[in-house]
């Protein structure tokens, strides 16, 4: 076969499937609100931070270029899922189907929520991956915990500001909006910090299995460039 042939390991494919699954489930359950220690949060906070943990693993083990592909796959999958939900809701249902309104409430997102979700995800995940990869190069692969936490602080910050800002600006008092942003941001960063030992274990295991250690020495951090 002529030309460069790209291959992806079974571990890479399994992680990609898990990453996209967590992303899609998070967006489906986001409309359910939960209360933790008196703080109201969307239920997606119990799962969405896992996508950042997986993004750290991807970038650390496979490098930015492969993580860039995974982010775009997640972006397109999310957009496609939302489109199919809208089509399914719009299609006529038989008279005996009495759950149409409940179905619509759970699965439909307004254009504003949809835009907020995509904008937050795109900016947050790419900033997280770029910072982690650049810091790995700067530290020569040392201090993984500082790199994962630093990248999460920026990535989750952008995601939170964009999502809540676009989705809820003008719908509630500014003080409540800022409180919601801060609560979600601190929860998601604390989530990542708590799982840092687990991230170490997963990264170490995959590196041994894959026998690779990517440094991305010559990578161009362009989110829109999908080729090598």
C-alpha cells in the first residue's frame, strides 16, 4: 500500500470510545440538577470531568495530534446526537404515546444551550490538551501532576465560563451566575485533583502496554489541522 498508513491500537480505540461515551452521557444528563452540600449543580459534573482525565491520558501517552483527532470526533458526535434528538422529537408520535412532552423536556436543548455546550467543550478540551503537551515538553516529561492540574485549571475554567455564560447570561441575577460558575469550576478542578493518583496509574499502565512515550517535540498546536 502506497503512502503513510496510520494504525491505532486497541487501547487507543477503547479509550476513544469511553471518552466519547462520557461526553455524550454528560450532555444528556446535564438538564437534571443535583444538590451537594447545599450547592445546586447540573448532574453532568459527576461524569464530565472524566473526559478531562481521559484527555490528560491521551495527550500524555499519544501526544497532541492524536488527542486533537479525538476532540474533533467528540465534537462531531455531540453535534450529530443533538441533531438526531431534534429530528426524533419533531417526528409525529401515535396517539397512545403519552410521554412526548417528557421526552422533549429530557432530550431537547435550545439552540443557546447547544451552542454553549459546543463552545465550552471545544475551547476547554483544546486548551487543556495544548497546555498539557507544551508543559510536558518544557518539563521533559517530569511532574505529571503539575501538568494535569495546571491544564485542568485553564481548560475547566474556559469551559465553565463559556458554557454558563452563553447558556444562562441574562436569565438570572449576575451574582447567582457567578456563584454557579465558581461552584462548578471548583468542583470539577477538585474532582481532577482527587483522581490524580488514578491518572498516574493509568498513564503508567498504558505506556508499558503501548511501549511509547510521546514528547510532541515538533508539533504545531493548531486545533484545525487534522493531518500529521
